[in-house]
């Protein structure tokens, strides 16, 4: 029973039946259906066990994952198993994708096809991040999700562009297709998707694990930020038709990063890889250096691949270096004029931005109306990169006068122009001035 019929009822492992309402989609392992179970709508994934190497072990692993629960709320995790049908087929149900989330594939394509209810025709709807901050927050969320997964001792094993739903307004992320997740060192026949698999898997000398996840994660991050394949340059384009043997060469035995500093044989080709060429100029050096490491030494030595915690710190820094100028220009500080060690200048309108330095890091954050800093930036032991700790706001009674609002639940101390430190309670603020000092507790900051 590979396919289910609309209206058919499927028995669940621990009682009750799920009624099939419609087909949501299909993939290599099976079909996903919309079902109703216990008065609620769910997604049911029903497997074609003929395409599985070890159906019984795969099902047991699914049950273990259900019992363990998700590493965090960033995962669309399996909820309940079905009973096995007479022919051995089975499935599981999970929560449906919430409204407001788009697939990673649609984001890479910059659009999705929707049916116009009036004409019945397929129309393109643009899909892109509303802000630069939302995009970087999305990257942080992806990295953090896999940090949590790997800390739980499990690997995703099939990390690719089909594994995410993303809210382009907020950068929120849901990791989907979680059925192949297994304890690190275990594998149930899945290898991965071409272009995302680590070179050692392509070459057939390793099975998916945490280290191969790290390589695939770097590919996902690169594609999201640079909108291109990190290994597809001139050398790959010469192969008009990518056969299995050429994929083995370009992505396994002789993989060359498009910006490998020691090998220019696979550089991006203008007219084909324009996105990569454009965005490589925009991102700051510390981001480009991280990808160079990932796709040079990280190709041959899995232990040299960047760990999730390091990625997270790099992207938290990147988010803090976004400048949103009043003239409409929004970009990273690396694309603004560096006036001096404490000031940036907009190359478009000439507006200047002062910066604030935090005692726990060696870079400064530009200040502009509406900019935010987060709990993890003022509390060293915190991993909370979503809770806003402070925001630069305009004084309601004095237009044009800027101040920092304490959005945290902690009391701060701030040095005022009279040289005295005053207590700043949650919800209160203080003016920004040259010489300002802030005491957050363990972390200090200074303009």
C-alpha cells in the first residue's frame, strides 16, 4: 500500500485513526498527506518501504526520536507513528507548517508559484527577506538549530535546501524532514543530496555523521548568503552535462572552492555566477575567511570544519554590524566609509554613525535609529540571541535626540554628562553622548 486514498483511515500506533484529506506533496521516500487526527489537522508522511535499506531499523529510530522529543522548537518533529499495514508500510504524523513560512527552495528561487483563485492560472509570488537583519537572523537560527541537534548526540544526515521553512519577515526557522535524523554514528541508508554532501560521502569512504553535517551546513549557509554553489565555477561549467563521474570529480575527489585563495581554476563565471561575484564583494572579511576555511582545509580534514558555536558568534557579529541609514541605504558596516576607529560614514549621503564598544569583544557596533543589541551580547553566559536587551530610540519629547532604552529585565548603570553613574531600570532610557559608559554587570560598554 504505497499510496493512500482520499478518505482512507490509517490506524495509529497507540490508538485512534487519521483520516486522509488530501495530498500535500511527494518525494524520494514517500508521499505526504493532509490528515485529520483527534480533531486536528496534521501532515502524514507515508513511506515506500521498497526504497528503504532497513525499514524495521528506520521505524525503530523514528520511534526513538519521538520518545526523545525535538532538540528545540525549531524542528517540525515526528509526533506519532502509525501501525504497520499488512504489507509492512507505515508512516508518522507531524505538525503542519505554520502560516507565514516559505520553503528554502522558494527563497533561493526568489519566488513561488501560486494558483490565482480567479483565473486558475499559476502566478509568481516574490519570496525574499524583508530586511537584511531578518536574513542574518535566519542564518543564526539555522546554525543554532544544528548546534542543539548535535549537542543532543544526533546528526541530520541529509541536510539540503529542502530541509527548512523560513519566515522572511522575522528570520524564524523550522527544520523539517526530520525522519532521517539518527544518533551520531548510525545510518539507515540515506546518503544526502548532490551538491550538499560532504566530499568523503561523495567518494564513498564515509557515512553521514556530525562532521559531514558541518560541511553540508556550510553549503546551506553559503547558498543562502551568496545565492550560488560554493563548488560550481569555471571548472564545473566546462562539463556541459554533469554525469555521475563528473560529480564525483567536482564534488568529491577534486572539489575546489570558487574562491580558493591557492587555486583559481574554478572561479565564478561572469554572466553565470553573478550573485556570488556580487555578494563576495559585500560581506566582511571574517565571513569570507570562515567559508574559505570550510571549503579548503575543511574539504580534506573534517575535524577542521567550523563548529556551530563559532558560526553563531560570527553571524551575531554580522547582525550587529548592519547599518540602516536614513537615506535608505542598508548594508554591513564594511560597505560604509570607515572615518576612524569609532565612526562610519554613509557613502551615499554622508551621514555619520558613532559606534559602541563592548568589553567582551574586539569589534565595535554602529549605532543608528532602531538598532538593537541582544541578551547574548551583554550577558556572557547567555545563548539568547533573540531577546532584545537594548534599542536606540528617539526621545518622544525632543525629536532628533537619541537614547538607548533598557529592554532587558536587569538594572543597568549609565554615566551621564555630569560624570555620575545613574541606575537605569528596565523600560527606562538614557541619552547617547560622546563619553557615555554603560555598566550591564559583567559587561561594560563605551561610546
